[in-house]
């Protein structure tokens, strides 16, 4: 069986930046499971894994446009401190999770605090970065009809509902 559209793929992975900084490593025995063909993972990695088999090791260098996108300078905004709840502790370099008007969670970085003005950055932390993936495929199985309908993996490593 190969990693193609409509299969559920389980991988051990290591994600680093070009300077060697480690972003994420899956724990031994706690691999990542995703539904192939649904951009469940970044498109560049999905493309690199396409057609691979269990036991294959894939080392992929994924540019920002096939990962979390280019860094958008317009994602940086300066707002009044008073727009945040007074009890919320703001700290330079800290990440705040808020809810937007559609009730979706948005995460942003507090880039700088200038008196009563706060500079926030809505870019994904990995925006503008080239990602180095080192992935080994552990398991591939066909997705169930229900998983395909939902567009995500069910069971132990996926959604429980
Ligand atoms: Zn579901």
C-alpha cells in the first residue's frame, strides 16, 4: 500500500529549520497520523510523501509557499493597550489566543509593547520559513468512508466523536 489520496498515513517525523533549530519531533511511539490528500499536513510535505511506502524515509525541504506561506508585513498591527482586557497579561514575545467575530480561535504574537501601544503579529510562527522534514512512514491503511466524509482521521490518534 502506498501513501496516496484517501489513505491514512502514520509517520515519525522531525521538523527543523535551515539553521538546525528543532521545531518539533514526534515522540517515539507517538507518531503523527494524517489523512493523505486533504492538506491535513503542509502541502509540500504531502507532495513529498505521495506514492511512498511503509518503511520509506523521506527528507524534504519545503519552501514557505508550500508550507505556512510567506511572512506578511500587513499581518503586523499596532493597537491600543485598552483594546485588551485589563487583566490580560501582555508580555513581549508572548502568544495570545483570542476569538474572532466568527468564534474562530486566532493566535497572535505580542511583538513589542510601546507604552500604551501594543504591536501584534498575526502571522503563523512558521510563516516565511523553509522547513526541513525528516519523515519515516510507519503505517498506511485505507481511510474509512466516514473519515473521508469528515476529511480527518478517526480513532486513537484522530478525532473522537
Ligand atoms: Zn470526524
